[in-house]
């Protein structure tokens, strides 16, 4: 796992700081995925915010497998942005038609995930040992006919033991995590381009 800090990159370039850079500039793990969508930005935004990932059979199976060790089965909640908040994520910030940032503080390597309920303004300063901070962003760039929808996930572990546990967990789930993010992008693209 690489440790990174991008807090000064945007300042050096003179650009506005993305929400993810503002809320979680230092991280141990990052994943990035993107797709180009031939649709108006407004349509892409609506599809992003309302799409239920349960439309994907493979994603449903992966999420069901994740719930099994905790003794939870079935469809617990819609796999939408709003549904993510039922699973412990919070909306850290939003720039309509441009950027959406979700955050979670928890122990993803445990069976029940150990999500801590906090207010968005507490996310930056939260530093309790035994936890990881997760930031998941979506950004839209460009205009029709070529809107670029990008997603980025960053994880910062708050102590060495959490970093060790997360590394073991991440080595196991990384390909599935990437699949789910790419599947979500595919479904948003399909929704925006074909309705």
C-alpha cells in the first residue's frame, strides 16, 4: 500500500480543490475508474444519484456474499446514493452537476464493518485508532456529447494495526471492488444514454 498526500497539488496548480482533496488529502489506498458518456450532464447526474446498483445481477451477488458472514441475507436496502447512507456512508459534500463525495469511517476488514456515525464536519478531524476513513467521489467533466464520469475511492488507515488488517482485506477484495465500480459506471452510462 502506498501512502500519498495530494493536499498541495491543487494549490500548486492554482486549481480549485476537489472535495476529496479537501476531506481526505492523505491516504493509503486509492482506486480510480472513469467512463465517457454521450448524454447531457444533467441526465448523467440524475442517473448517478438515482441508479440502483441492484440492477446488476453480479453486483447483487457480490453484496449478498459480503453480508453472509454477518448473518444478513436478502436485499437490505437499495444500492443507490441514498441507500449508501443507510449502509453507513454520509454525504460529505456535493457540487451539483459536478461532484459528489461520500464518506465512511469504519472497520471494513470486520464482519459487520463497524461503521461509526459522525457528522460530515467531523470527518476531517476523526483520528481514532482502529478505524479507516473512506472517501468515495464522483466527478463529472465536460459537456455532451462527451461527459466524463469519474469515481475515486481513497482509504486512510488511522494506525499501523488498522493498516495491516486493511491490507489483508484489500488484497482479497480489490478485484471485486474494482468490478463493482466499473459496473456502476456502466449502468450510469446505459441509463444516461438509453434511459
